[in-house]
C-alpha cells in the first residue's frame, strides 16, 4: 500500500521558518494539501472546522503546547482518531514517554530530512 499523499495535513508550529521547512519537505513527498497553525489553540479551532488526515505539531509552543494540543485532541471524540506526529528539538526520554501515554502516533526530533519524515508518516499509516 502506498502513502496517501492526497490527505490534508495540518502543521502546527509557532516558528514560521519551521512551518515553511516542514511544508517544503511534505511537498517533496507529494503532499499538496498542507495547512498551518501558529499554536495549539489555533490548531484546535481549525481541526473542529475541518478533518485532517494528519497533524504534525511542535512540542514547544505558547500559549498551548503541542503536548496540550495532543491531550485535547485525544479527549475529543470527534478528533481522537486523528493521526498525530510530535516534533521536538529535544529527545528527552520523559517527553517521549509522556507523548506516548497521551496517545501520540509518532515522534520526530529536529533536525530531520524528507526521508526521515516519510519514514515516520509511513510508520503511522502502516505503509
């Protein structure tokens, strides 16, 4: 089974440059339908208006972190099954464990390239 690149992807990061980098990597992988949000609060609002096939969120944001966003997504029955990849600059074991317990589908440490991102997305979708 091939990766479905027609799905909509929401990239959440408070750092515009990082959004641009992830958007470009997704484009390299064939994803065209990429939306963005500057923090967890904005992302949650967008997710309630539109169904996304995948969320790629930074951990460290203000005012709502990626971790808080993940917990709220998993607590909302209409959003709970949305595939969620957490992006972080730190690979602290306690963060990885906390994210796993909160229901993250995969975890990616910055910096990363298109191949790494593709592998993480494929792992989420069992490709």
